[in-house]
C-alpha cells in the first residue's frame, strides 16, 4: 500500500529551511487561519509556538535535515482543509508576523490541491462530494 502525506515542500523551500535551521535550530510550521498573518504557513523555532489539543498534526516534511519538520493547523481550520494536500513553497517577498523567514526577503506560501480519491480514502475523510 502506498504511503500518503498531507504536506510536502518544494526544493526551493527546503533549501531555505536548511539555511534557517542553521541559524535558528529545529523548526516547525503552523498553517495560519487568517487575521493579521493572512493564510501564510508560519515557521517558528521548535518551542516558540506551542501547539495544543485543538491543533492537528498534518504531517512532517523532509527538507534534507537530520529531523523532519512538523506541520500543524488548527482543528477548526482543518475542517475546511481536510480534503486538501498542502505544499510549502517560497517566493520573494516579506514574510508575515513572526515567521523566521521574514528578514530573508523571502516568504513561505501554501500551494494546495484537492486530495485524490485514493488519498482521501487513506486519510479516512471520504470525498468532498460524499
């Protein structure tokens, strides 16, 4: 059986994550739900942003580091995104809020697509239409 993931990372984002890890130590992401930081994936040193019981661990991304980078989202937001696969990418621009890439002149963003039927079944979410 194939192994599926809800999250992935582009090569460009992985390269930036390696640089940021060298400066800040191990990192994690929390997909923001809006408000002051829009809907950007926020990147923090592990321990700076505390997840709680209302956060969903979407999965881990491999960025060519010793340890994978964990990705989280609030449970209420996950209800809207549960049929979606997220890929963390990076583009030129100013990062949002306290995300560690802010001073680099780059910002992380999410590229999304709908889960395939096979992925949705593997994650136990059914399909958007049923």
